[in-house]
C-alpha cells in the first residue's frame, strides 16, 4: 500500500499505538550478520528506526555510536523519552542533514521497502543520500522482503561503486516463535561503498537461485503488508504475535 511511504500514515499509526513493533526480524535474527560486518567503534545511522528495539539491543551489545532517525516526530518523541541514553532525530532519509562521510554504517530495517511504496524515485533518492553520508568503505545494510533479483537493480555497482552481498534469513514463525525457512525469507543486503570486485569480504551475491525462485515479489506495498510483523508488549514481554498492518 502506498500509505507506507507517507509520513501522515506513520504519525497516525504511532499516535494510536505506542507499543513496540519489530518489523521483519529481531536483533537476535540478524546478530550474526551484524557482528560479521560491523565494528563496535563504527558510527552507525539507523534510518527509519520506528519504535524498534534493535538500536537498544545494538547499544547493549557494545555498539555505542548510534544515531537514530525517522521522519515521524511522533515516534522520535516517544523513543527519546523511552530510551534517553540513545540519540534520536527527526529526519527524512531522502534529505539527510549530515555531512558527506559522516557514518561507517547505515542500517535500514524495513525502511527502504516503506520508502519504495512512495515510488522508485524516492527509493533512489534515499540510496543516493545513504551513499553520500557513508564513509569510503562504509556499508549500507537494508533489511528487506525484496528479492535480490529486484533489489540488486537498485544497488547497481555501475553507478554507485558498491559491492553487495546478500544474506537470506528465515522469517520468524509467529505461531510457535520458531524460525524456519518454510515461511520464506528476509534479505539482509550488505552494500559496501567503494568495494572492489575481488573484495574477499563482500562478493556480489550469495543467494542460491533456489531461494530466489521461492518468492515472487515487486515493489508493491501489498508485499510489505504481507511481510512478517512482530508485536511485542513493552511491559509484559509477551511472545510476539501477528498483526496485520492498519
Ligand atoms: C516498516 S517500518 C520499520 C521500522 C523499524 N526500522 C523496524 O524495523 O521495526 C518503516 C519506518 O520507516 C519510517 N520512514 C518511512 N519513510 C521514511 C522517510 N522518507 N524518512 C525517514 N523515515 C521514514 C517510518 O516512519 C517507519 O518508522
């Protein structure tokens, strides 16, 4: 749905429900990838942070240099009160108020998918801005439902000079709180700015064709609404359960 690209939609959503939502994956689901590529001393921008607990989990794991941004001032105000130790700013990912090369890592869990709901041009604008604020050798880590055959077009090494590696992570099962590949995958892209073709760490693609063929997808919002949404109650720490986006 095109609404996922609109600020008004997110403002309303965060106003009407202050409980934490974790889109796609919890930190524990992607921790092995984060620790492989990101150093504790890296300057990290979490773009489109929402009210995810990932930044707090990163912080607790020793990644202390984290800046969180979202274009919804509603959620940024809520998160500033909830997690005052962390740094929160209202900002559009398509128009970043940071100098070139300000960050070593930009993490965007679900954000690129949401921005693409506003149109391909918006997605491209976000990527240009991410590229600009990344240091040389820095990495962009979008976590997405979007299949490599679709998303890789956006991370074109020809125009951006990025080398991209893709990791697939099984979607968590809502019913029994387990993880298996039957429910499909999320994709963690690791796009290295200035990576060379023969770079040992970052190769172009790791996904098997098998995985790629399992799901058909496009930039449509419908896909976003079908993606796994995990809801966690702040106080009770209940196991996550499913909720269709409003
Ligand atoms: C799918 S949610 C993901 C939230 C969070 N990253 C998570 O994993 O739970 C997308 C988030 O991106 C934010 N967002 C969408 N478009 C944005 C933009 N152009 N600039 C900044 N934030 C944006 C929304 O407000 C929302 O919080």
